[in-house]
């Protein structure tokens, strides 16, 4: 069985209206007025229990031969003017729309914190700006006056950036990284934090999730931490093996 998703009508702040169709391998969904066209959704599997949604988590791997250093190198060499955008996204975990709507007025310089009044969840988010992010911001042309949009359109400096497809997609192609989106930098931010031992509840807060359920998709990335947690129970003496001397005494008495 296959599941097809047809997006109908323009996307809104609450999502995109979709029509879900189910069919076998020979099924071809119809073209509907106002639809962006059918596409098979591989995030959903169909089984006896119904529909199961598989969360999509793709992130850049670290290490000398990882995808992250390869992509970073390609951006530095071919799109250096956009390096700050890449670093900012990777080190803050913000969604594209949130990142490109940031202004210098949102930064609390005394705490190096970015205060976003509203995000996708209609709630404020407070993002700590580490040294890498501050260095990225200070490298931007907008740093000179530190007013208005942080990320500005190169042709129209008074306007904020709206899209990065013209450089990010070619960079991915040069780095031979397929099936990756800008939003996956947000997944990378969360994945790295979990791998480095940051508790899920704190990762959830950094991502601005309304509940811990959304953050649980990253839990499997910290298996060593799980073993460390249960290993703490060994500090309490709960010997299961029988006492050797007592066992020998029981055996002697039995034989006599």
C-alpha cells in the first residue's frame, strides 16, 4: 500500500491543507484544482494497526570524514558571503522564517540572548548566542550600524533575506549531500546537543517545543547516556550470586 499527499490551497500559519489518498502500486492519484501535485509520502507506513508516522530526522555528521566539515568547506570556498547564515542556523537551531526575521533590536546585549517575541508555536523563544554565533553576526555588513534586520538582502539592504535556495542547494550539490533541507540544520543542532549529553528537557526548551514529545525523536542519539544512567544503580549493593562459603556448608550438611 502507498500513501499520497496532495497539498491543496496556500500554506497558512497553521499548516497546509492536504488531502490524503491511499492506494496500491498501480494507483495514480488524480490532479485536483488548486493542488500542488501529488507526491508519495515515505514518512507514513501502512500496517494492520493503521497509519504510522515516521519522524524525519536528518543531521550533518561530524568528524574528519563527516558531511558537516565537507559542507562547511564548500560554503567557505564558494559562498563565503553566506557563511554567517549557515553558522547562525547551525548554532541556534532556529527555523528559517524565524532566523530571517531576526533584528538587532531583539538582542539583549547584556546577556547575549536573542528574544524572539513569536515563533511557529505562537510563543516567545529565548536563544542563547554563543561565541560562534556572535562572531558570525559581527562578520555581517549589517553589523556596522546594528539596526534593523540582521540578515539583509544583498540587492536591497533595507529588506530582510527571505530565501537561500539560490546558494544553499548548489552548495549541497557540490558537497554531494542529497535529501537534505535547510530545516535539517535545526535537526543537526538538536542532534549534536543530545549526542553531547544535554538533557532532552533542556533541548526541548532550546528548540521552543511545546511538549517533550516532539523532542523525543532525538532520544536514540544518546544511547551511552542511557547506559550511564542505569549503571548508577550498581553503586547500591544488590548481590544476586549466593555466598560461596554458605553454599559449601549447605552441600556438606546435605552429604552428611
